[in-house]
């Protein structure tokens, strides 16, 4: 690498021992252009953000135009069209009456806001004892303190930060009748201390692509209703078409009380996230009392550049056949997943929308795997023992096929190894 990264501290990275990262000099459609001139197909869309591919001309034009008019103003006491228009449009496409939208700058912060919103929802009703959350094994909700506290207690940074994190109620995401009984009993026992339940609908992506069924999600929603608990859906990963519908909760036909969105919200160009609440939640804040106001306010809240990008991204979901493209990718994934499932070492090969995950019976050494794919001009990174692909939603079928062929070759090469 020609770059000096002496002063660049990288994420989740042992700086002393990790091999140097790969230098990217440009992006184009679903491709990364590496500093050495190679063009690589991006199979993970930069942590599933680049839903329209990179540098989409409509997104670029919207950002360019906004940067010349007004790159940023504070949202305290001031307001502007990009934010007003975006929240109006989100209210129209979000499920049910999730129509009161609080903007912020990253997914983790959107989760923090959701947790504060749910807690204050109870405080505003005089309930100061409902401060805990039920979260699920394998959950990932972000890297800030509140968000970390609702991540998987064993398989995340929990153990690392023991003593620092809030205590929550981690639960198994129930599947069998026994597990449902346990879950229900748990809620019945503790509900007076619980503010709500937080879940990544249909797929827990960051923990290694753990899928559950729409009927499970629906039952979790029903059980929240029965016990009088708020349901927070973290759609930061699943929102904006990834699982085949605009939002994953649509497949369970539910409307959560609070929803977090982020990642692909601004088309993968700029950091933007939001926490949406239903009218019922909002009403507990909407009063004569200043104390009832939601106590949060990020400095770059509603950044006009980010809102302009998000408005342009929503245009593209209307003007280009994004969800049909997802359905076409899903077809390709279905055929490949069938084939992968028949190969040795494959425990499970699953897909939903534009997301494919192949779970192996052994941990993967990330470096050789990354090198294997890079040698085929493909960018993929495993999570533990899971190879996954979540391309931009408009990746062309030939590029999708190249990724699938390479995954097949990789799996076959492991057979030959043994
Ligand atoms: C990425 C992610 C987050 C955190 O978002 P950041 O923008 O990285 O803070 C939270 N929840 C889910 C489901 C995510 O995928």
C-alpha cells in the first residue's frame, strides 16, 4: 500500500497484528476500484448501505445541489425543506402510523433515542420503574453504551464492558412451544419493570445472519400487546428493501411502536438515521409540560446534505424497479442456496430478499477467505463461520452470478482441502 495510515485507528481492529487494509480509490455502480487499478465486485455494499450502488447520478446531483445551497444548519429553532420533506415522505412509506420522526446521525444513536423514547414514554406517565428492555440472543443494535446493553450478552462486547453497561433482560428468540412458554412467563413476571422489547425484524444481520420467520415476529408483537410493552423494531439493517419488502415488519403485517432506520436511508452516501414513533407513543410527549419533551438533540440532526441524499434515495425507490430487482436477486440466491446446502461443511444456507448467508460447521479464518475472493475480483468478508452476500439492490445479474460462482468455488475448495 502506498498510503501512510500511521495515524488512522481502524474499527474492531488489532492494529498491531492485523494485515493492512485494502486501499480503494474510487467506486462505481456496484464496484470498488482499488488503488492498484483492479475493479472488484462489492458483495456486501459497504455494510449493506449502498442500496442503489455507488455514485448513483441522481444521489450525486442531489448532494451537489444541496451543498451549494446550504450544507448544514442546526435544527434547534431552525428548520429546512430537506428535513421537512424527508420526514413527510418517510411518514407516508413507514408502516401504519409510524409518522413522528426524530432524525439523527447514526444507527447506534437512533437506537439510543429509541431506548430513551420508550423509557420516557413511561416516565411521562409517572412510571419511573419501567426502565429495562427485553432483547434477544444474537442481537446487534450498535456500539454506544445503551445500544451495546441490548446486544447479545455472550457474543458481543458485553463481557468486555461488564460493569459499564446497563442491565437488560436478554431472552432466547422463541421458536418452540416450550420456548414460547418460558418467554411468556418471563414477561408476565417482569413486565412491571420492562419498558419494551427490541428486535431486529426477520434477520439479525451483524451477529451472523440469523433468520427467523414472520410468524415469530408477529407473535412477539402480539405478546407485547398482551403484556402492555412497547415493541421497538430495529430496521437499520433490514429497512429499504433488503429483505424483499421496503421494511421487514411488513412481512409479519405488524406495526411496531417505535422503529429505527439508518444505513441505507441516505442511499449509502452520507450518515443519517431516524427513530419513528406511532401517534400513541408521541401523545405521551405532546403536552403542556416542558418536562414531557423528548430529551435528545444531536448537533448534526437533520443535516440538509444527508436529508437531500435520503430524499433522492426515496425518489429512486419510486422511479427505478428496486423491489423487483431484489426479487430477481432472491431468485438467483434461491438456486444457489439449494446448491450450497448440498455441499459438505455447510450447516445452513439461507436467503431472504437480497441477503444470502451460508453457515459452515467451522470458523473461517477471514484473511485467506478474503484473499480467495479478491483473487476473483470479489469483495466479501465472513462473520465468524458465516459467508454472506448482501449486494447493492440494483447489482446486475451477471455480477450477482459471479459472486455466487465464487462462493461455490470457495466451498468446493474446502472440500478438496479435507
Ligand atoms: C449497523 C447497525 C446498527 C448501528 O448503526 P451505526 O450507524 O453503525 O451506528 C444498529 N442496528 C443494526 C441492526 C445495524 O445493522
